[in-house]
C-alpha cells in the first residue's frame, strides 16, 4: 500500500479502491477475503478453544465453577467496544486497524503510541498462544510435558503458522475457514459428548465456590479468575486489521466483528460449561491435587485413542489462532512502515507482488514471539505472566482507540460510514471506555502480597516499561514528523478551529 495524497482519484476505479483513494492510499493487497473468511479470521483469533483450554485450570483453581460468569460479563463489555470499532472501520477501512484508526481520530503522536502498545501486545499474545499449545502438542506426540518440550512445541507452532501466512491472503483465508469449521464443530462435538457421558454435576455448581477464595474473599478471587474471560474476548479487531483485503469492507467488517462476539462468545461459554460439569472433583483442582483437569476430563471421556483426535482439533485451533495473530501483527507493522513511522520502515513495508503479503513484517511476527517463548525458561509460571501482559497491552490499545473516538465525538466527529450507532453512539462509547478502564484495573491490581514487590506488580510494571520505552522513542526519534499520510481529520476543520 502506498500513499496517494497527491495523486488524483481515478474515475474508473472500483468503489473500494476509490474509497481508499479518498482516504489517501492505494493498495497492493488483493481483496480475496470474503465475509465468512473475514469472520473466520476474527473467530480463530478469538478462538474459544484456545481461550478456554489455556486458562481453564488456573481460573477454576482460583475462582471455582462461578468463574464461568466472567465470560458473560466480559462478553457484554467487549461487545460495546466492538460496536465502537465497527463505526470507525466503517469510515476508515484501512490496513492495520488500531494504528490508522487512532491516527485519523486524534493525530500522529497518539496513533504512534496506540500502535506501539498494541503491536507489542500482539507479539506477546502470539507467544502466549504458541506456549499454551505446547503441552497439548506434547500430549499429542506422546512425549513428556516439560518446560523445554513446551518451548520446542511452541516454536513448531510458530513456524507452521508463518509458513501458512507466507502463502498469501488466499491461503490465510482458506486455513482460517478450515480452522473455524474444525474448531466450532469440534467444540460442539466434544462439549456435547462431555455433557452426555461425563456430566458429574448439575447447573447449581455454577453458583457454588467449593471453597475457592476463602482466604482473600470470593469477590477478589472471582476478579482474578476473570482473566479467562478477559483473555477470551479479543480478536474481533483482527477483522479490521485486514480491511484492504476484504471486498466492501465498510459494511462487511463491522458485521464480521459482531459475528465474532456472538458466535465466539457462545462457543466459549459452551466449552467452558461442558468442561466444568465434567470435572469430577472441584476440590482437587482448587487444592492443586488435579493440576490438569482438561486433559484428565478428555482422557476419561474419549480414552487414549479418542483423545488424540480431540487433541488434533485443539492443536488446529491453536495453529489457526497463531496464524490469525501473525497476520494482524504483520499488517499493523506494515501500516506503520508505509507511513514511515518506525525504524527500518523501508524493510517492513517491503511487499511481495506475487503473494500480496508483507514478508518482512510477517517474519517479525514470528521471530519476536519465538524469542519471548525462549525467554520463558526463566519463569516458573511463564504462561500466566505472558498472558497477563498480553491481555493488558491489548486492552490498553483498545481503550486508547475508544478514548480517541470519544474525544473526537465530543469535538464534533460524526461517524460517516455505512455502519453507525446514531444517537446511541455517545452512550455506547462512554460505556465501552468505562468497561475497559475497569478491566485494566482488574488486570493490574496486585494480588500476591507475600510475593516480592516486583512480582506482585509485574503486570503493571511490564505495561509501564512498554509505555516508557515507546515514549522515549517517540520523543527522541520523533517518528510522527515523518510521512505525509492524513491524520486527525475525523473532526471537521471548521469545528476543530
């Protein structure tokens, strides 16, 4: 994609290209991604199986069965965010999503910081998904589940995802649809079978803590266990990250975002419910005697042979999620580079004309997560720490855009795309921001007073380090002074003056 700020608009250009030219760009991408492929990308990024299987054991141990209600609460909050994003992408259907949206709504400096926080979080999220897949791949291969085997398996997941992404948009779309179908069918089949054959409890357990949180008080425990819901409900924004690869993006992408929340949220809740009712002894999970309830439940339900099939579907879900994340991160980095907003921009905006992908940006989206995975060797609970920071960074990036939208709206911005919330827009925007701030406070609140201070405040400290590093780069290098792409033009000029 190249800037066309000084180029005249072609009268014979297709509507999507003409709209893009009005926004200041021409695209090198091919619009090979249908509505269903775009939705599948968001669904596999959100990934009910990945989100639930990764944190089910830890959330159940912390909060007991009622932790499932965090999926409902967070789902409602993130739906508000998805509505705000839908309005923005409907007006600004640009590759990279978070960064160009913030650029048009607020300005260059705010956009740079928003994109920086979101990019780092995306790269860490890729690492968390690959690392979370490690134990399942080890079990599938029949090898010992150890730290080093988990790391090696995670690197394999990253490599396979990169290979698929290097095949181009069409390959990404095909695998995303396959991943969506396999994950949804697998989730329904596995969950249904568990409810039919391994159900040990009634629905009343969803309101019984079984002693969880008895030391700190249950509300505190529920908030901590709610990380499973917070980790689950993002990915819908990926639909907008590939906006220039989707025909009629101003209408299709807002719809795909909402579909991701509806279908992904319902599937995640169903998977979690089926697993909960199949756990024979909640007390054993809460005390740590049953450290891997997911594998124990699956083995009991399907036996050693059947569990291999289930694990195959689970691994396909993790792989689809990783490749969707890589695609989103690479498009964001490419969007930065096309505006000359980051070091090595020339390399990162390099584009493969044959495959219609930014290959160097994709390499970064695989190599940086690989380094993070290798670094996990120094931590005893690496997964929780990686996931905690990843989610914090994603939420910070989200809320920086939501705040930018609210600021622009108060100053006169009126969403001008085909999808708008009308008079409800302001109220939804305010509610989305309030929800996001509360979620961020929940993630950063220290809950381990007996641990060293740096461990107790690890999530907040990691977020501050990323923001501080970004501010130093912003002030010293001044990347916002480079490039001539439009910025801050959402607010009518007569109002801004």
